[in-house]
C-alpha cells in the first residue's frame, strides 16, 4: 500500500485542466467545489479560500488523486527552477504508447522515453502542460516488494512518487527520518536531464537524489537543486504556483505532535474521507498534508 494520497497543482483555468487530464490521461472527476476558508487557512493560503477545485481519479480506480485548485498565474514562476514540490510522477503501463498519445496532445513532450541513469527498474518520460505543470510518466519495469514500485492497472495510472526540490538534500532527508521515521536510501548522483536543461548545466553534471519508502512502496523523491535555484514566487496569501501540496497517509499522529504547522481536524471529501488531517511544512517550506491512516 502506498502512503501517497494526493498531489495538488494550481491551475489558471479549472475546466481546461480537468478536460486535459480527462481526455489525455483518462482521469475522471470525482469531486468539485470551492476551497473552504478553514482548509485554505490550514494550507497557510487564506487567499485561496473560495477558489474552485476538482479532484480527479485515475482510470484504474486507485484512490490516489490529482487535485487542481484555481489560482492566478505568477509571472515570475518558472518550473524546475525553485525549491518545493517540483513534479508529479504517474506510473504508466506502456511509456512508448503514452509518448505516442502525448505527441498528439496539448502537453509538450520535454523528455522522451529513455532509461534513467542508475535506475534500471523504470523507464520515464516527461511532459509539461499549459499550467506549467511538470509530469513524469514512468513505466515500471520491475514492480514488486523488492523494488517498492507498483504495477500499473491502466495505461496512465496513479501518482506514485512526488518530487521535492531541496536547497540542502541531507537536511531534508534527515527531517523525513526524524519527523516521519521513514527509511531513505543513501543519496546517489545521476545525470538528471530535467534539472540539466532547466539550469543550463553541462552533460557531465550530476544531481544527487534520495528516495523514501513507506507502506512498502517508494513514494517520495528528494532532489538536490543547484545553487542558482530560488525560493518560489507566489501571490501573497495564496497557494504557491506549480505543485502546491503533497498529501500522504500517516498512522501515528502522536509522533507528529510539536511538528504541526496546522493542527489536525476531521475533514470530509474524496481526499480525506472523514479522517483527521493536518499540515506539516518541510525545511524548504513545502506543504505536506497528512491524513490519518495507512501503515508504515
């Protein structure tokens, strides 16, 4: 079981984003509404109260969601250039078939399918949508408990890894271990084409990253960003542009006492299902929403 529950992205036009993912990713809308004031406050984003949102579910029926929240575009925002949640990674059953579909879609293919340096278990590609969202679409070549990777049940399936851009990889990795108690692999250095392109790095450049596993599956990736990376610009009081929130299950709320940026309360809806939910803030200020449940 994955601990990952939802990835939230800020979009300029909700109807356009929903139509894009329903048509080209085979997702379906399971909930729509406006952001309640108390939830926006919990996200430290009171200006996002009253903005429209939608929750989408993959064709597989997996209860791991994408959530889109309307927000005003931020002129100075550039993807893969700032700290915080950088990308959503969806597992797919056939990355070449997905690539053929994406070429016909409104998504821009920014990285065609190719083996990943140092990781023989996956074959990813990357696209970018009109809301500047960066989406990794990854075929799992070796699913199972040994690798901690899922077996997709639809051509484009659920989010399975969320990518966090860090100014200090080891500091954030230690935070994940200390606060959440999750095991992490030792950092590895690979050629990372998305970061290479975003920062104009030479092909010889290497990027350090590490991953965390919970519930038997890998679900978090931490990337060390270059010194040229910056804090993410945002409108005052609003959710940050791009990937704004990662939501995960966690069973031991007592362990998190003293760490909450927003204390847990019971919430309803597809993402929360009547469970308690609170918000943590990572060392780089990224929002990590916690829903009570799951198994470590």
